[in-house]
């Protein structure tokens, strides 16, 4: 597509596509709409609110774009009298602006930059990828939490065997603490902060169950590189391998915690431990907010929900763990 004078590519792009208000109006109408995009090769957008999709249709020239790993994006080649047509479709899922923006980015790269379809799609997906990660990607807090639990699980597999270790990992599947043994329960908390600060959720998380002692295992993680650390996906792969025949139970827990193999490439940060984990007994001296403690001072405590608070254990004295868990944490090392 040619332009007159000194009109820039950005200015051309601005007038090629719908405004945000017009996108909303078209989508809200509920009716399918075909929007041609002027240029070469010919492109058109099929907006189909009833199906929840927006599809870019253009002439197909191999290779196919690599979108198989994306849950919201599909590609198809359809035959027509004029030759094969490429159909790149995005499932909107509440993000009509993102879907429209991704597909118009592809069209712009095709028509304004003369890029092949595969390259144009790769550029657009990279540019808009986080718009479609959504809930598919764990938050950084949850990523750190899962990473820490898997480090403990890996330690336990080596220490007591895969069967017993995986059976003890109860947190993802019940109201239990993260790891449950007959003589101690573990609640694992991970942070990337230089201080040992951890977020607690609710009034029950730090309540011992069935009179079994409860310890908080504090893990400090720090960003690293491929030589010194692991991504979450790499750690999961390593734990799965060491789980052997017990891997199905691991996969069930991972799914319960929100992990999806299809989105593993979204976790690109390499993590490693900043130091040896510490353990802290949850006893009368630990600053835990519980129903029993607050019931005497907070009227109508039952009306309070979604309580979260942060505890800083940086300068607290750590406690030992009983065997066979003692080596998991540092007890007599100098506090850091």
C-alpha cells in the first residue's frame, strides 16, 4: 500500500483500523462483521461475537505461523477458488481490543513491511503475548510459591523416596498444610526479597492441625541465569523425572496449583536460592493472625474476609526441623 508525501507508517496504521469505541460498538452489536483492510496482500478481519473470535483471512504462503503453543490462537488453511487462504483466529475471552490489536499488527506487517505471514505472526504474538497470558500464567508470587514447594519436594524425594515425599505434599489438594507428616507439618513460603518477608493469607494458614507441630519454611530466591538457575518449567521437568512412577500424582498437584504445560514458555526467569532455607516454629511467640487470637479483640470477626498480611522474619531466630527434615534448613548458621 503506497502513501503520499511524508506520511509515516504509524500514521498510515492509525487510519487503517477501527478506533477503540468503534471496536466496542461492532463487538457489542453481536452480529458478524467482515472488515477489509486495504493493501497487498488482501486482508480482511472477520469479527464474530457469537463465536467469541476475530479472524484474519489472507492469501496463504508457506510456512505456516507457529502458534500451536498458544491457547487463544489457532491457524487453519482453507481452500478457495482463488487458492489457499490463511485463517489466523484469536479467541477473544474478554479481551477484544487485544485480539483486534494482535491481528491488525499481523496485517500491518504483511502489507506495510512486506513480511511473510509466519514472520508477521511471530512479531505480533511476541508484541501482544502477555495480553493473552492472562490467568494462563501464574502471578510472580504464585510462581515463587510453586518453585519453593518444588524445591522442598525435590529434597524430600531424595531423602525419603518418591512415594513418601509425594504423599506428604498435601497443600494443593486439601485444606492441609503444604507438607504433612505425622510429627510435623510444613508451610512453605518463598520470596525474592532481600529480606525474609512473606505474605500470609487468611486466619487459618498458620494454625496447627490435630495438635501436630507446624513450622514455616522460609525460602529466599533470587534471579539468576541459565548457568546458575532454573526456570519453573525446568524445575518441574526435573521433579517429574525424579518422581518416576509417582509422576501422575505430581501432575495432579501441579494442575491444582494452576500449572499448564502449554504455557510453560511464559516462565522465562531463572531462579536460584539466595541462601539455605530457614524454619520457624509456629508457636505462641510467632506473629500469626488467627481466629483464636483476634476473636477477643475484633468484634464480628466472621464478617472479615480476604485477609492478607506480611511477616518479616529477617532477624527472627530460626528453629530446627526434626529428622529426616533437619538438613532441609539451616539452624546454626549465622543469620543473613
